[in-house]
């Protein structure tokens, strides 16, 4: 058993995003006041606290330095250290987010207004890249389901499409001769996958706002799928009727399917998916670990794919 089955956090354990914003304003305003500076000393202004969800794994999280320095974010380069070196130049304030498509309530939100109604939780999730490495990351976020419910999907909405920012002036990977992907980066989920309780939008990790290299200010996290489904720096969420295009599938449809569920039985055409290397487990002799079906979340999500041939729908 990797994660506990219960799907609820006690409401008393949750920091509503509004309260978090208020506390930040209090701390900011408080720097001029004596009581405020006392507060500021005990609570760092950049501290983002949220109670741990029971949907968390009890495995030890990967050290913060690896989570923030070993990244895939091709808008900032294809090397693992490129995002941590280049992504600081991205401006994430102000940030607007479009919710549109087959919904009764389409809207353009300022990020804070987008998040405000939702309760933040810590979700410690396993994270498996299609390249064969893995981490355990303590995200801070909230279920995507609430966002979709608020938009009021129409009956013909069957998929959710996501889009990353396209801003070549601040994203060096979107300039120059070698373009590894079409921009903007796009991803998609079936509607039932999108509203599954494990699917979250993350705004932080450990106790801080999401670092730019991890997809600030808002990224998707779908822990039973290969990492590339978890699209970063989202600017648009659209409800659609047909399966939407996805970046890696467009780049190489033989290697990357729409579903991309973690599956040790379906090899990537160029390598096995049976095992993984845990980032941070150092040394030449660190052994690889078996990869689990649905990345260890089979009890929670296997029923979404009942009757589907997962070799065909990889
Ligand atoms: N916009 C965008 N999102 C992206 C990517 C990317 O290149 N661009 N890389 C994906 C891949 S391959 C992985 S493994 C995860 C990595 O997330 P992390 O750097 O926070 O570990 O982000 C995914 N989301
Ligand atoms: Mo990945």
C-alpha cells in the first residue's frame, strides 16, 4: 500500500487560500509595526502552510535541492539544470488564467481570484518521469475538480485541455534555431481523470510558492501519469468535446500516447519502463526500484480504465 485510501482532510486542517492571502498582507503591512515585526520573525512572509492530505504517500520526500534543480521545462532549455538557471527571468505577477470552452461560466481570472475559493492542502505525491527517474514531492495545491465544477461544464464536454504560457521574450527555449516542441506546450485529460480527487493544481511545494522552474505560478499534477502530463505555468483551461492535442504526442506519437499512465508492462520504444532511479539516492551503486502500475495509485485510479486495452491506449 503506497497511499492511504481516505479521501478527505478535516476542514479544520486546511488553510483557505483567502486566509493565506490575508496573512501575507498582514505580514507585509506588519513590517512597520512592532507587533507586526514580532509576527514577521515567527512566520516567514514566504511560508505557505497547508495541512497534509491523507492522499499523501508516506514515503520520504526528495530533498528540496533536487526538486528545484533537476527539472524538465523545455521552455527554458532541454538540460536538467537549464530551468533552475534560466526560469527566474519569468514574470509570474500579474498572471491571468482563462477558463473557457464548453462551460456555462467562462472567465478570465486574476490568479488570486482564481484560487481564492479553494482550500490548500499538502499532497505528498510520487512523481515518475517517462525518462525513468522518480521523486517524491510535497506539493501544495487543491483539487482541479473544484475549478471544473465552478465553470459548469456542458453535457458535451468530455475532455479538459491545458495550455502553458507562450512568451519567447522570457522563455529562451522558445527562441532560436532548435525548437524541441511546438509552443505553447499543451496537455489534456479525459474529464473523469480531471475531476479525480488525486488530480490537483499546485501553487507551491515544501513550504514555499512554486519555484519558477517547477511551473510557477500554477501547474497541474497528475501523479499516476508520466510527468509530462503535469503541465507547468498554465494560462488556459478549456473544456472540449474531442480528445485535445498534447505536446509530446504531437512530437512523437509512437512514443507518447494521450493516456501516458505509468505502466511497467508497456515499454517506451527505446527503453524499459519496469524500473526507476530515485533522484537523490546517490552513488554509482544506487539500485533501481521497480516501477508500480499507475505509479502506485492503482487502487485509486485503475477503475477509470476498466475494459480498456492499456497497450493500445498507452
Ligand atoms: N510547460 C511545460 N510543462 C512541463 C514540461 C515542459 O517541458 N513544459 N515538462 C514535463 C515533464 S517531462 C516533467 S517530468 C515534469 C517535471 O516537473 P518538475 O520539474 O517539477 O519535476 O513537468 C512536465 N511539465
Ligand atoms: Mo518527464
